[in-house]
């Protein structure tokens, strides 16, 4: 009789463990997306805050225009190019393009090999991660999932931003520096191309 009682007691924990084992990948993805965690080679990384711009689109455009006049700021209006910038400044925002082809990209620290990117800015509709293509000209944005507000890209991978006008920007990560992991500054190095 005692064995049957032990079996009854152990049924639920065993069923739960089996369910967790079977659904471990979807559970992991759910936890990472809800908590905005990422798993890197340096360990588990979490984004503590969710900075968002409180400025209106008109104020942003005015600020971009003023920063372009002075030659300062985190802006490139070219359709393609290569950029190096300190992602710990300007709330991690770097603006690429103009008018209907404007993308206010936003970045934050993950590690020396990975960087988070977001769709939090008002000009961005969605973000996507491309892992299977390395050439910016061969990216087909529609093939990739856009359901998350945050993604994490590694060196050599491509981040895709879709703006509110339905245009796409592809960014290939070339290098990342992280001042909390031995580098002298936070720095993101990438090349980009506006696709449509």
C-alpha cells in the first residue's frame, strides 16, 4: 500500500517535469521575450529599463535637422554606409535615412559579441533578426519573424528594422565594444543599407 501512495505523490511532479522537458524551447523563448533577457557566451543578460523617446515626431525631426546643421548627432541620411557610434549615449538611438526612409534605430548592451535592438521608437514598426544571410543585398525581410519588440544580434548577423512607412533597413553587425567587459568604451560598428 505504501508504494501506491508514493506513486500517487510523485505523479504530479513527474508530469510537470516531463511537460517542461517536452516544451523547454518554447518555455525558454517565452521567458526570454517576457523578461527581455538574452543568453550570451558571457552569461545571462537582462535589460533593466525600457527607455522610450517622449518627444513628438516633429520635435525629433527638428532636433535631427539642428544636429545635422552643426555636424553633430547620431544621424546618417545616406541610403547605405558604415557607422561606428557609442550606443550608451543618446539613449542608444541612431537615426538612419530621412523622410519616408527614416529609421530611428535603438540599441543597448548585451555583451562583447551581442547587442540588443528594439522597436520602441515611434518611427519603427517592427524588428527582425537574420541569421542565415550575410550579404545585405540578399536579405528578404518578409521571411523573418517580426513578433518581438526586442531582438539580440551577434557579430556577423543582420538586424532588420521596418519603419511606419513599410520601408526596410538592414544592418550588419561588424563589431561591438562593451566597457563593462574590458573595453575602453561602448561602441557599435555596423554597415547598413536601406532596402526599400
